[in-house]
C-alpha cells in the first residue's frame, strides 16, 4: 500500500496581504524508505508569524521560502518506520518537516522528546522555539531585575505568554498588551500577569500609562507599529527592548517609528534577534521550560486547527491575531 | 577694581527653531573670592549640540537649563586667584562654568590639565567630552573588529573626527557622512577616512552604497533623520549602532524612522548613550586620547568664534552644521 502524503506548497508570493491563494495542497505518494532513513507521521504543525517573512522574496533574516516547495515549519510526531539505528517506531520526535503529514529524515534535524510529563504539542510551544524565544529575549536582552516592569506585546500568544510568566517568576511586574477583553482576562487571571492592556479598546497610551506608573524597564516586542510607538514613550532611562517580531508590518506596508529620538534620550538598548542564531542557550532554556511545564508553573494555551488542508487559513488568522495562544494544526 | 563678568543667560525657550533672541548678555560684577574658592578666567567655551536639548522644558536625559541663568557648557581657562590650597594662580583647568568669562568654584568640578604637549583647547575637544564620547560609542558599543566597516555621521565634527580616526587605528574601513565637499575632502585627505559621503549632494543612499560595498557593521549616529534611515538600510546582520545624537530633530520636529523593522531583520543592536553616565571609562579614554593628540596621531580641527557676545550665533551655526570641526568661543 502506497500511502499518500498531503502537503501544502507555497504557490505564489503575496502582493500585499497574504491570502489562501498563495498556497496549494498537493498529494504526493510516499517513497520507499532508504537505508538510514526515518519516517515520521507528523501529529502537529506549528504556525508562526516568522513564516510570513519567508513568503516574501526579499532580504530578511532568512532565505525566502522557495516557490512550489513544502512550506517550512516546526512539527512534532511519531516515528512510524525506521531504517536508522538511532530511532525506533513509536519514538516521539520534534523536527522541521513543514506543512505536511509525513516527514522523512536521514536522522539529522530530528530530536527525540520525552512525553512522560510534557505533552507532545508543548514541544512546539513553551518547550520549543516560542519558549526559547521568550527565554532568550527576556533573560539575555531585557535581563530584568526583581521589581522592574516588563511589558510584552501579543501577550496571549505562544511567545508572549512565556515572557510574562518568566518575568513574574523573576519578581517583575508583568504587563501584557493583547487584542480584546477575553485575551486580556486570560493573561491576567490564568497566567498571572499584573495587568493587560487591550489595544483594540482605542486608548492604548492612556491605558498603558495607567498600569505602568513607574514606567517600563523592559519591553519584549512582537508586534511593532503603534504598539511600539506607545510603549517606547513609556520607557524608563536605560530600558531594554528585545525586538522579536513586528507582525504589524509583515504584510508589506512599512510602519515607521514615530519618535526614534526616545532611544537616545532614554538611553535605550534595542536588540533585534532570532532565536535560531543562539543555539547555545537552547539546552539550558529547554531544561528550565520543560521543568516549569511539567510542574504546572508555566501555563500555556493552544488554538488547534484540524487537518493540513486548514493550515493556510489558520496561518492567516495568526497574522491577524485571531489565534488565542499557540496556533497548531493537528494532522492526525 | 571690581571686574565685570560677561555672561550669557537663557532668556526664553525656543518655539521651534532656536534663535539669538533666546539668549541675553548680562554684565555682572565679580564678587570677592570667599575662603576655599578659586577664580578661573575662562579661555575657551565649548559649544555642543546637546545644549539645544537643555533649552527645552521637556523630558530628556538631563534637567532643562533654567531660565535667566548662565547657559551651561564646558570651559577651559586659567586660575587667576585662589583661596584654595589645591589650586594656584596660573594653573590651567577644565570645568563646566558655562557661557561666561569668569568662573568661581569651591575647588569641585574643576580639574587641572597639563598643556605641555596638549593645547588647552583640545581638552574641550579630542581630549575632552567629545573625544570620550567617540571613544565610548566606538569601543563599548560598536566594538568593531579589524576589517569591519564603520560609518559616522557629522564626520567632520568634534565627535565624528575622533570616531573615524579611532576606527582606522583599529583596522576598520572608516566612512564619513558630512555636509559639503570641503568637509568631505578634509575628512578623507587630512583625517584619513577611506571615504566621505556628502549628504548635501542629494544621492545619499546611492553614494553611501558605493563606498560601503560590504555593507556597514558599525554606525555612530550624530544626526538622525534621513541619514539614519539611509544608513540603517546598509547595515549588515549583527550590526551595532551607537546612538549619540540626533541633531536633525533638535529643533522640535520629531523625525520618524522609516523602516524600524530593519533593526529586527538585521538583528541590530541599537544603544543610546550619554557619556557623562559612563565616568568609569574617562580616565582610560582620556589617557589614550591625550597620547594620540600629543603624538599627532589624532588630528582635529576647531572653528573659533571670538568673544562671549558671539556665542549664541556660533551655537546656532552648530545646529545647522555651519561649524567645521569643534566649535569653540575664545573668551580672552
């Protein structure tokens, strides 16, 4: 029996906003497994804002996603067949197989994970790339001291949830910015942030000021645009900004920064980063994050779309902030 | 005989651009010197862009200059009378006496300087605050490696001249940005920069690109506005920007940054700083800079206005880039 692998390819590059037309579903028969190879049935696909950048054919921090190839992306799944001594059927693995139901590897680029205390999908969230992203930006760039105020935008997202909770564990005042009352309530009531500002309420500066009476010492930026302008205006002297994402500008319209001189007058440190360039911190970060998840000290939430065919629409939702927590696609 | 001290006070705060009307010259009789006090005849007053920020009554990195008080500023001069055992008539000192002909101190805030090998005025330039500013931003923020490309704006100014020459001494490619052919020629021919781009020629991006074929690794920013936009677009991955001044926006119109997302996509470090907050580096920096000036390895140039009454106009010239090298006012 030849199994079929359903895959999503990048069909065309967006002109302005990305749309479902930029993607194409194909069905590809699985090839026989060669010697040394491992076949993985992907259980979850991770959808992340960075993917939008890869869809453009422009200078960015990574190679563009090639047209007519499987969209890149992180996956977790189970080994279903192995011609490699290092892996056995039943092993749970994390990898970068992209938007498809099956992945084939020569054993490189996949790591076995232990799902005894940590659910498989968490390796795409708090114990995966988003978690390490949060950990790096907070600990290595913002490096907050107890008592300082840390703000994070996209606070209910995969990265933001971890940033704020780690900041609380470090003794900081943690303030979220999120879109909508429901997300804000979750951030405060479930995650334990001190406050969360709803940017959709239309009073962003006033509302942020009200919950940051001592100003802002650290800002973890996932959004850009107005949210960055406003938070910049609340920064204290010697504040640190970890620039992780600027999703507000991913659809092509360049968003200016209104008052860059604040970086000078407040003597700010601004550092852009991409976590895959700091592999040295991953073991330490993943160990801490795994322990926190296993002991329920780190909460997280997932938005789960069902089936590879729904990945494009779910991804467009991420770009518009429709997801609530880590966006995954369940593939089985 | 009662001597008269001519002083320039801040008479009013600028509405928009600063003008000579914002200043007032007064003549104040010198008081008798009290016990422990030192009287200094100022020889040179330093005029610096940061003074423009002090003229506003707004949140900045320093207290606003109070109205109807002597404008702040660095000075060098000679002790003419001393009731303090630590100073004797004839001592040359550097201090912060501001825009006036005489200064009186209880001995604090003035330091004796050695003019055997370094001219007195140089302690307001390459061996003073501007020199240490250049030293700090280059060595502690940009931290360039030999072979890297370092760009500095306001390249013929008091800070810029030192940045580029120190970058050359560190084995870097040094590129200046300055206004006008004459300044650019000086920067290349006298100071030894590899190239200098004339921003007044109207082709800033194209001209900068032509002289930075390998991109830009370090940028020392004194100007802001278009110059920052353009240089940002030439930054290499992991570039560092020392944000020292944004003189283009000092007259009140906030200048946006067009493409802040470049800080993320190129994983840049941007650090605003003010050198007076890093007093720990001054001894090391001044020692190096003094040696370089004494041995003629560091060139510098001065624009000298004559007489305290001409300080306001000379200062306005600095804000418009009319000075060529360090702007001083000779007071004697």
